C-alpha cells in the first residue's frame, strides 16, 4: 500500500517542483491547450528566486510518496490558491484532493471568507468538485498568444 504525506515547502524542493509544473503542463494540459499555448506556459528558464519568493511567502505544501515529491500547492492566508500541480505519473491517486483540502482548510482557518483560484480549462472540473464556481472566463495574452482560464470562487457556507 502506498502512503502519501504532506510537508511544508523547503527551498531545496524548487527544482523538483518546477519539473512537476512543466511536466504536468506539457502532458496533461495539452488536451485543452495548443502546443503554442503550452510553450508560453512552461518555464524552460525559470526565475528560481521569483518562484522561491512566491512559494515562501504563502502556505505551500508538497506531497510526498516516501521521500519523492509528487505534487505541490500553495494558498495565501487571504484565500488565493496559486499553484496546484501533481506529477503526471501520480494523477488519479488522490494527491490533488489531499493537497487542495489541506490548502482550503488552512486558508479558512486563517480567516479567509472565500477562496479564489485562476483555473486552467483542464482543472476546472476538479475545482468544481470542491464547490468552486466560475465567476468569470479570463482571456490573457502572453507574447501575443491567447491563454484562457477561469476565475473561480469558493464561498464558505454560513453556519
């Protein structure tokens, strides 16, 4: 039986995290985005300092299978979910669900009244399964290439 665990992000995780990000975008998101769009999305020459600053300044968790990093995600205390990526070999094992539940719990405990995510077309059904709703379809351009995503919101139910 495989047991997965979560731990807080460390700067030494960065190369593995960027490899997961690039690998997932190239393998999984290609069903919803063109090759030209994928090329604008991947980070072939990543700014490691920028990545580390973003991940260090938010609640960032990595998912592990023993000592291997197989996914990661981050969220701000105000409820903006930044990244949620699982290694393409581990999609379908509940890693993303484990990560997103932990991230959501953290932000809600920190006082966030609603959570937001800018979701890819590919991840939209996944976030809908957690109760996120589409607020707006976003059209962005990177180097003249259209990249569409969705602004999605999760509102905490009043008790």
